[in-house]
């Protein structure tokens, strides 16, 4: 009888070890993505989605089986070795089986067995929903595939790690758009030391216009003495048809309306201001009303996109060119 109980104790202990070592493989896609693909007609995704919905119940059943086997180990150990020694052995097994179950060999053997019997286990779970509603330790949707996102930074990290699901430009757009409303004007603006402006008394002759176009900006601030006294905005594109024989001053050619934004205001605030005023440039000031920079609509769009706007196709006003461009 001793030998029988001893063998039975060993068998139950090994069985408990193997059950504890099982780790059902999850799909590389989360539940949302599997459901999306399944609805698009992907048969493999539909099958994986149905399987994933049952895995939480499989894990719940695994915990129940381990608990039952632990009770048997305690009972059989006591029957085999007596109360004192039996309980001691049972405690050793209870505290040590988890570590052994995590060993590579244990997991390999357990997984090999589980892969063969998984279809039967899933059928059992599927046919007994009421039973698993009772024994389930956590509601469906909790655990491994919880789609809850707790911070903006976490979402940005998920986007950055999305591999081939998004292109590099799409990742940049999403990541930068998530932080767009928090970014301040001062972090994007063209600083005062980099501003190219023109005094209102300067004549806009051919040479001057040629130099201004080389700057690469379409809109320039017009000053009355210095940058702390911006009196207008010069639209260089609007001067392309300027008669070279009739030079005029920047003060006469400028748009006299100037709009301002503070350096500690957000880019979202600045974008709303530009859209509201229908202008392309804001003069950035500090608390002392000193000019610290300028902000253009292009600066804001580049901050939103996360990259510099480079267009290698400039014939947008040509119907033929646009239709043939690839």
C-alpha cells in the first residue's frame, strides 16, 4: 500500500507540475486587431479571435486544476508518510513546483502535451459557458489583452513600436499630433537672432527683391527701426508682378495688420489665431512686449507632421503638369 500511495503521489505531483508549466500561446495581434481582420473576411484571424476569447477561461480552468491537484498531493503525502512528514513534503511541493514549472524542459514538455489536447479543451470550454462563468477568476477582457491605455506616452510608445503597420511618416504624424497641443510657441518659432526682416523705408528694387527671395521665406516682418517695432508683413509672392521701373518702399507694399502671440502659448492656440485672422505669420513676443521670434503657418504644420515640408513638385498651378505628375 505504501508503494501504491508513493507512486500515486509522484504521478499527481508531476501532473501538477506539467499543468502549471503550460503557457497557451497568444496571437501576435491583440483582440481589437483580430476582430477587425475577422470582419474583413480573414479566416485565420476569425479562428484566432475565437480562440483568444476562450483562453482566459482555459487559464481559469488551469488554476482550478492546480488547486485540486494540490489538495490530492497533500492527501496522498499524508497517507504515504504520515501527518507530520506528509504535510512537510506537501508544503515543499507546493512552494517549489512553481520554480520547477518555469524551467525550459518543464515548459517544453508541458507545451508539447498541451498543443495536442488544446482543441479538446477549447471545445469543452465552448460547450460549458455557464460553468466557466462561475469559476472564471476575472471577467473576460481583463489580463493579457487589456486594450486600456493609461497615458499619452504609452500610446506614443505603442505607435513607435508598431513595426510595419504604419509608415515612418505616419508614425511621426501620430506621435507629434499627440503632443501638439502641449508644445509651446517658443519651441518652434524662428528666434529673433534668425529673423530676416526689412525696414519700412527700404526700396523694393530688383536687387533688393532678388536678395529677399533668396532668404526662402514668403512672408517677412517689416520694421520701423528694429524688431521690437514690427509695423507690417511683406508678402514676397505678392510682389512678383511689381513693376521694376516703379520701385516702392516696403512700408507701401506691406500688409499693415500685424498679429501677435506670446512665446509661452501653445501651438494649438497659435494655429487657431492664424486660421481666425487668415494670416500666415505671427510675431512672437514676451511678457515685456519685446519681439523674441516669428511663427509661420508652415512652422506649425511642420511641428504637427514631425518633419520639414519639402515639395519637389512646384507646378501646382499647371493643370497639365499636375495631371501628369506621379
